[in-house]
C-alpha cells in the first residue's frame, strides 16, 4: 500500500512540476492579470500544495523515508506567494471588483499559510530523519571495537574459544561437512483426500 502511495505522489509531483511553469504567472503578467487569471493561479498553488502535503504525509511517522520535496522548493513557493500578496495589496484600491479581488487575495494568503505549515512539518521530519540516520551511522561505524554483547560474560569457556576460532577463519576455510547423498530419502505424502 505504501508503494502505491509513493508512486501516486511521484506521478502527481511530476505532473504538477510539468504544468507549473505554464500556469504560474510571471511578475509582469501578475501586474496585468485580471481576477479570473489570479483565481486560476491560486488553483495551481493549491494543487502544488496538495502534492507537497501528500509527499510529507508519506514520511510522517516512518523511520526511513525518501522525501520527494525539499525545504528550498517550498521556501521558493512561499517567496512567490509573498510577492503576489504584496503586489495585490498595492493593486487592491484600484480593483474594479473589490469583493472578488479580496477573495483572491485571501486565497493567496491562505495558500502561503498552508505552505508555511508544510515547511514546518518538513523541517521536523527532516530533523527526525537526520537524527535517525546519524544514530544509524554511529551504530555502523567500522572502527567500533565493542561487540553488541559482552563476550567476557560468556560462562562457557569452550563457547568463547569456538567463537574466537570462527572469527579467525576465512570463508574459504569453512566447509560443509554434511554430504547430501548420505541423507535418507523422504517418503512422499499423498495429498488426495
């Protein structure tokens, strides 16, 4: 099930990223855009936000996860939304339809707040993943001389000698001492009722 979700998120992110460049307005276009174009752009930002939310949701509560979104990408989108909001505030007094214009401005502010929330969640997940990976790296260090269990506490001296002997052997020196030809044949079980 998790693999299906990851696949869905990946294709959704690819689809959104392909269409983002065509749907997000340039700075010059924003200055001349009418309310309907701005509403369409807020829909694009909502779609991108949904993809980000799904990407983050797949990694919440999971120890090892590969995120499909980065903090810098979300921050760039927040910066774009901030620029839109600033631009729209300046145009607010000149708006032909103040009610619709206020709705668009509110939609941009709402999306910026959603992206800020996504960024905070992503930061908490990445800090958790970084902490977990550093713990994993620490436990896998090759220079560690301490075994996982105290060998000195082994009460049987023969067992300790045997373990030391196994550690000193190469893989080539280990030979299977059982011959498969010596095993008795197994009786066939009749599975008919």
